């Protein structure tokens, strides 16, 4: 429907900021411009404010549903946030390459000495100058700082593990959105606390209670990680709510602990360009190698793939399409499309499970499966929301039997409806 309306959207999916801008932002900007090399919100979008005013009723039960196949990339609209989405310099003349990070970032992104090779600030106490760092001291001719080359700086991959790779995190903190859906007061553009429009009283009615706000995230995560223990033993298929995931110890498995440098214990949820190894703590399914020709070698993501162009991440999960899609060169977004000349050598080299027949075989230009990438930020927000959140997987349990209770997104919608029902009793 969106494509039919002529809207392709930005390649940097930002569902969290989109939600914030429409429902909560006290001063939604008309635009974000580069002023003195800094992202600067300008103007106030009065049309949006009118739409929000017409939409929100302070006594209603409100459900926010985020449906996305990859991790959120809500870029900061301050500082050098603009840098992430820019392929050219602010003057439009030179290619913008992302800076590399100091050597310690690779092993400990939370170390005080982990910073960007492009930083000009004084050296933090106890840290070596950038000129003495084994990474930052290697500067390619013509570049002002140590940076990635074109082959390793895909615009498509500028949003994951930014602190480790670039030495700086240019995404909005998840706490921004947890506060937006929970707190009566939030900060405006100047940093002053003001009424949160989502909870403000108006039209003679009292303020909305935070208990009336629900969050559904249908995103990239194996459904097995979120399902109730009974679901695997033949009971009605169902998802745990966010509080249930906490009590069952599932969140560390799905999210790890970024602040402590701990990766998810489920290897399917690790963001990586290169093939991963390991076993799911829930199902005991093992990640399969990128050489496999069986798209169902493991029931979660089939198998790993070859990132031959350094422009994609491994999949968290895949699911079979009800109807395969024959990809042609002009089909934007078709995962198995040949290039504009019809050459399918890239499809063959990548060896993605998405492009292999369900019965097995070499990849073709027909797409048989759909995919989702680890959606860590959306899920982190769901964890913050606790019992008010209903997390679910974008990867459907099954897509072949429409009469079954686990068909498509039935379990995900069941989880959302159960949550909404609690708000209107």
C-alpha cells in the first residue's frame, strides 16, 4: 500500500523516532538542517501538531504497533548525527567515509578510551593519543583521519554496533522512547521539562494513565525465543509478554547486556556481517554454514550466507513465503534479484537461504523465503515497557495452513489483544 502511494521511504528505518515525532515530540521540527557542521532541528511542524490533536483522546487505550524487519536506526537530530546518512560531505564535493575507532573499541566498546579516530577533543586521562593508536595512526592519503574504505563502508550498514566500529554512537538512546511512553513530563528541544502530550489532560478530561499505553513490536527475533514453554509441547501457540520474558530469563538470551559488553546468548540475535556459529539456548538448533544448499537446514534461519559485498547482516530468522516471487532486475527490494544486466552471479555467490527452493538446491532468482534481522533496539524498548509490551516475531510460525492457530501473525495479534484487553477492563 505504501509503495502504491509512491513512497519508498528512507533506507534508515526509524520506527521509534517516527512514533516519537507523531505522538510525543513537544516541538516536532519542520526539517533538520546542517548548521556549522551540526544537525539542527528548525521550525515547528504545526500540521503534525494539528493531526496529533485530532488523533489523541486522553481517555483512550492507545496501542503502538511497530512492524519491522530490521533494527531501528533513529539517528540523533543533533551534533554530527547527519554524518551517518550522508554519502557526500556537507559541501557536496567529497565522499564521506565513516571514521574508524580506537583499537580498544574492538574488544571493549565501553572502555573510556574507546573513541572515534575523528575526534579532536583532548585525550581522555589514561588513554593514548590518537596518533599513537594502532588503528587511528593509519591514515590513508587524502583522508583527515583513519576511516573505512569504500568496500567496508556500506551506507546500508552504518547503524549497527556504532560504538565498536566508529567509536561514537549517533543513535537516539532507547530511554528517550521509554520515557515518551511512560512519563508525564519530557524534555523539549531546549532541555526543559514540559507536559508529555501523550498524557496531558485536555477537552475537560483528566490525564491519560500510562497503564492505558501498550506497545507491540513484531520484529526480527526467532519466534521460539519469545514463545511460552507450553507452545513447544502442543498447547495453543502463544507469546510471553515482556514481563514473562523477564521472569523466564529470556531477555539476556535475546538482548545480552550492551552496557556490560555481553552479547546475546542466542547467536541468531548477534548482528554480524560474517557467518556466525553457535547453538540456540532454547531450541538447541545450531547455526548452519554459509556453504549449505538446504534453506531449512535449521528451522530458524536456514543457514548463514556470504556477505560478498560487505553490505548486509546475517538473518535472525526466515520464513517461507506463501507464494514464491520471481525477482527481476528492476524489482527494488527483491532479495534474489539479478543486477540490471540480468547477471545473477551475485545471487549465486551470496548463497542466501532466501533464494533456495524449499527442497534444497543452488540459489536462483526466485525468492522462496522472507527474512528479518536482529531487532535489538525495538526489543530493548519492549523490555523497558515490561507488562505493557507484547513482543512478537516478524518471522511467522507457519504460512501454509491458514486454519491453524499458529498461522502467520495470529499469535502476535493474540498477544496484542490480550494486552489491550487488560487496559479496558
